[in-house]
C-alpha cells in the first residue's frame, strides 16, 4: 500500500497518460514531460512515475472505463483496496513457454524490479548502500538507487542478473576461445566476457553503427581491451561474414523482449502477437548466417523472451 497521495496525483497521472505517443519509450516520454513542468516537486514526480507504471501494469482493468472510473480504480489499486492484475500476460498466454509457471508471473511482474551491479573488483563492498551480494558476484539493490558515479568511473556495470548468469553458465566453454558476440548491442555481456572469462579473441558485431560506437566507449570507460568490431546485418548474409574468425558464436538475438516488460510495461499493453512471427523469421535468418561460417563450432543462443516460438521452437 502506498502513502496517502493528493487526489490531483491520480487525475494528473491520467492526463499525462492521455498525451503519451505510442511506440515511444514511456520512460523517455515521462522524462520529457517532467522537463516541461519544472514546478512539479520531487514528490509529485515520484507519484506520477509510480502511478503511471501502476496503470500500465494493470492496463486490462482500465479498459472500457471513463475517466472518473479510471481515477477511482487507480486510487483503489494504489491504496491496496483493489488487487493488481493476476495474469498480466493473459492475452499472450498461449505463446508463453510451458517451462514458465504463468501462475507466478504476476508476483514477478508487479513489484519494482531490483537493480543489479557487477563490480570488476571482487573485493568491492556495497553493503553500506543497501546492496546484497549474489552468488554470481553481483550486488542487488531492491530500491531505486543512483549508481551513476560507479558506472562513470568504470568500476562495474549495471546488468540484469540473467545476463550475468548466462555468461557465467558457459564460462568454461568461452574461456580462452575466439568468441564472436554477433548481436552485441551496447556490449553488456561482451564486457562481462572480457573481464571475467578472458577469451583469446573477442569480436562484436551489431547492425547499428552508433551502437558499436557506444560499445567501444563503454570498453574504454571500464579500462578493458576493446574487441574487434563490425557493423553487420546478419539477417542478410554478406561477404563481410568471411572476416569473422571465431570458434564460438554468442547469439543474444533480437526478440520481443517479453521477459523485460516488467521494466517497460507499456510495450506489453501495445504488443501485437503477430510480431512474434516477425522476430522468429529474423532469428532463423541470423542463425543460418552464423551456421554458414565453417569455423564456428558452437552457437550459444539466447533471448530475453518468454515465448516458446522464440526459444524452444
């Protein structure tokens, strides 16, 4: 149950939501909105942020209600007088992997996700900041915390625990090998590989040139030897693939991201299940391109998706 809020918080939250443009990251839209209303204090901004995400995570309850009824419902959920949505993924339940217990999705989806920080120095102690060390060597913080100074100083990275786990799970396979992180993004897993597994060679590629530049900047900030890099569209095999000299391909492929939607619940509210087929076609094309390289001996395939089509199938 939240602290007692002013009635205007609920009304203003719905006004903010009514102006949200679809297909824009809601966190970015909210930041821009706050900049336009400098008269809002920190407590107001905190309330609008919390209530907005409460709305998104319970969006199915608000369908077909007028504004007055929505204000009343948002107030009731916020004050614990109305339960949260028990199955936020219900419209997509047929697509979810049978390995996932859908009865537990709500208890995972609704709470504010924790923040995980992986320090390069194993002796780093962040308990004074409220952190607790995990078995993987990360520090977990249950409340919102600003770790920007540590990140900017290159002391470690903010990385979801599942990403750290997948790198460590295949550590013995990757250690000392020529590794190709073929859909590297901004390089969180690549940084972990370089820092803790020390592959004999690391090559990172992505379809977006700016993303590769951001990756190289992160390696520099964290004082780690930069990898070889390429800008590649793996869904369309090309001559550029011949330059990849690697034994193992780490393929964290583009996907629906359905396993991350508790951080970005507006995506769930707007998601069209037809997009799953679009992603799976792209994933198959990428895997075929990787497999065409005769020097690749093993492929580690992973997603941040809950959907069977993007994983087991």
